[in-house]
C-alpha cells in the first residue's frame, strides 16, 4: 500500500525559495493529528522529500510508527526555480492551473509537470518494489497530485485543491484508485 502525505503548514517567507521553508508552529502541532489519522494504515516505512517542510513533518510523524524517515532527492516538489513569488492565492492557483494544463511545457519554474511526474513516479515505484508493507511518502502537493491523477484519471488541479496542509492519500497503484483521502487532518 502507498500513502502519499502532503507536508504540514510552513512559514511562508517571500524572501526564501519555497524549497527552503520550514514548518510553522501550527504545522508542527498538526503532526500529532496526522500521526493519529495515519494509524489505521500502519505505515511500515517512511520516505521524505529533502525539503525542510517535508523532512520536519516526517521527523515528527515517523517515530509514532517506530521508524524514522529516509530522505530521497527524487521525492522533492516540482522544481519551481525562476518562478515568481505570488502574493495572492488566486495568482498562485492560476499558475498551478497552467502547470497542470500544459504538462509538457515549463510554464512554472525549471521543470515541467511531466518531468516532475516521471521523476517522482520512478522513485515511488522503486520504493514500493523494494519493500513489503505500507510505504508512506512525505512530499508536496503538486507531485502528489500529478501521481494520483496519472493513476486515477482524475483532474490533478482538483486533487491539488483538495489537499490541505497536512493531508494524505492512500493510493492503490495497481488498481488506479484512491482507497482513502484525508483532505483535512
């Protein structure tokens, strides 16, 4: 089984790249609820994006399951290097809508949606093939949405909109269906 976990809420700092944002107090506090919500799915292994907000989320949740999280570079968010900082949620949402609508173009940063999906999927499939039991991957909204959409044929933008900070999707990679979606933890 695969659990895709979207990290907890970070401190948004327009002076830093989002890839360097750390968790907010609220984000750290929500990790206890996230652990409780994940308990029925009994994750046996945790892997995480190397970005601080994901690593911190994983570090606060994984010990509840008697394990620690292993960072893997390919589990990072889509490379948004060069993208502007959006000052409103509407501007940001429009950029994300374009990102999903034009998957083969680099419309938002240095990596296209298709490039991010290929990288992320290969890593996730590798992790699943190497391990028995439930694997939890702590990562980011765009790459999680891309993977879920690629397996379920759902709209990636709609998935992205549903995922809050934190949230998770239990995905059946073989059957191509969502077994559980905890959009608000």
